[in-house]
C-alpha cells in the first residue's frame, strides 16, 4: 500500500464488450435459423404418394404380323462316313486307357 491511500478504485466492468458479444451471438443464431428456414421452404414439397391410374389412351394398339417362311429341307451327307466310324471307335478305345 502506498502511504496514506487506503482505497483503490474498482475496475470498471466491461459491459459494452459483453453486450456486443451477446448481440453478435443472437444475430448469428437468427441468421442461421433464417438461412435454414429459407432453404427448406425454397424446395417444393414433393409428394411421396403413388397414384395408379388408367393409361391415357387405350386406342393405341400395336398389330404384329408374323410372316411364315416355308422350311427348306437341306440334305447333308458326311463325305467320310466310313472314316467317322473308325475315329469314334479309336476315341472310345483310347479313352478307356
């Protein structure tokens, strides 16, 4: 203590700083709420219900015409029919070994 001074003045409370911070927080929260509220209302409401209805025009019918083609008989004779029997017998004999 200094000589003869018993009283020290108290520091002033910083009300202005606290008031400024409070207003800043309130403004930021209101701005965030306003932004999110506009974001939800700007998108149109999409219906999730399913509506089953008759087709618009039942008159549109597709007629399918199938043309019949006469079958042509093709005769095929193997040129080496005798050799084919030998090959089959040799193959069967070799597959058992």
